[in-house]
C-alpha cells in the first residue's frame, strides 16, 4: 500500500527514536557522494510530499525541503538506488526500501503516514484504472497459493499479536473504550444480529479464517455451519477448537475453494474474503450466491475491504503481503456479485474507523512481539510487517481504504426486519 495506499508505519509503544537508534547499528554499504543529480532528484521527490510537511533527507544529511512551515518528520534515504526507485515507482520502492533498511523515518510516525496518505488523496490515473481492470486472476490453483503465502506463516506467529480468538478482520468498537477482545466479540455478534440468525438454520461461510465466526454462530445461535477455507493452518486450528468447545457436530470446516460450495442454505456470510478474489472473479461469487442461497427467506452478509473508486492494490503489498489482492468498490460488488445473483441490497455500513482502531491494537501488539518475530523470521520480514500494519492503519484513518458490511437478500424475498435499528439495540450474544 506504499506511501499512498497503505502509508506505512505506525507509532509503537516503543519510541521512534529508540527504534532508529537500534537500527542505526546495522552495517550499511559505504555511502556515495551526493551529486547534483541526486539533489535534483531529491527536489522532485520532495515536491510530491511537500503538502504532508514531511522532509526528505539524503544520506549526507542534506535536504531539499525549503518550505517555511515546520515539519512533522523526516523521510531518510540512505542511498542513490533507493532515491531513484522512489522517484520512478514510489509505491513499490518505498516498501522495498523500508523492508531492506535503506529507508527510515524520524518523527511522529503515525502522524507522518496519515499526512502522507491525506496528501495523496487524488483521483486515480488512467494507468491505475487500467491496472485495476487487469488485476491478477485468482484461479483455483493461484488462489490457494496466494492464501498459503499470507495465512500459512504459522498460527504461533499470528497468536503473538491477534486477539485470543485469532480474529484477523475488523473489530466493532461499540464503545470506543473497548478492549480488542471485547470489540472482536462485538463484531461477531453484530454480524449474527444483522443476519437475524435463528436456531436450526443452515449457514455457509466462505473464507472462515481460524473459525471464530462459525463457532460463535453455532454455539450462541444454534445454527449449523459449513465453513470453507483453503488455508491448512487455519483449518487445523479451527477443527481443534470446535472439538475442544463441543460444537464439532454443528460446524463442518471444509478444505475447498468458495467456488466449489454445494448445497442450499438459509444464510450466506463472508468476512474478509472478497478482497482476495480479484476483480476478474467477482462474478464467480455471484454464481455461488445464486445457486446456494434460499430464494424464500434467504439472506447474506459480505464484510470486505473496499474502495470509493477503482484503484489497484499497492504493488508492494501485492508483491510482499497479499498477492492477488484487490479491494473492490461498492459499485463493482453490486454490479458483478449481487446484481447477477438477483440479490437486493438491504443495508450498507462503513466501519473504516473501526478498522483503523483494530490496526492500532495489532500494531502495538506486534511492536511488543517484535523481538520474537525478528528472531523467528529475520529483520526484513519484521520491517515488512511493521510497514504493512502501520500503513494499513493510516489508509483506513484517512479514507484511502474502506471497510464495508453489506446485507442482502434474494430479490423476491422480503427483508428480514422492518427497520435496521435492532442489531444495535439488542444485548450481546445469548447465553
């Protein structure tokens, strides 16, 4: 997500100065002399971030920043290769440079990235629109490979910084003072109440993660769930938890792609999967909805990272974090998924600030576990994930990214409630 999409590093519980001091002990190649070309190039790059009040600093300590306003932080470029890369392909080179330790930040980092993100809020270029239209295809083989790249890093890795239920999607902070654990439970319950689940109903979930929602639905709402996923690590964890909590008879975790869903269900739900499908395959989800959801009384919910306008995912995020990822717009979801499936939209809610808060928690917890992550995976991996989590927080804070929850039902089926107020008025999960 780079400087624009996922502007890139969050303030941590450790101070930035402490972080820079620790990293300054790394041995770097001998720095070359700064030439007139370097200074000219730096001036061009500085012009693209001037509005954010971020000062570019070269490897000899010089800077082209000449604005009368005070700065909020410094972007420190350690070599010519990184400077040239940022000038040519900022989004990709920023991530690669930070990951490799050739690019550093000094100052209030969370504030810096929010400012950089806000300064970049412009309409997408024609190149970006074309790139989005040609976004990676996720056929059955590549979809499984892409999921493995991100989600099969090891359950113990995610356990270091996620909540106790291993929920890796946006939480719902009904009260701003909620803990992450409480907010994640509130999200699970909000989803169930929006769907008006009733005991004895059948539910299909696609992209079930570590199984928290499926288990919650079965345990507290008395439904039977079939949950599809292609991450072996997540499925093993979910199955063990189902047995441990005595709900294995009501939840079936299936190692298969969403396109292979069979059967007809009362409810369809997908949390955090739609952004992994890719633009070319959105219609395939619509096909699944049309054949698998009951026409009389059926309903569903899609919870996904999205955009206000069509734009590809940042190239560094696609390369290092989410290969094949594409956050769709609401228009693309309605025209490519729900419309062809003959579904009517009943409710839309944007929870992007809730995701920013969620990412703040994850970033702080990741910082606390940084030494452990470093010892397991090395410095480049650690810096890459710092960048991804922090940049994502800034993207949701400033509106580069959105988090949509869309409730829908077959066109001929009446809405399951007269108003939309009751999901927010009911108490927590039944006991």
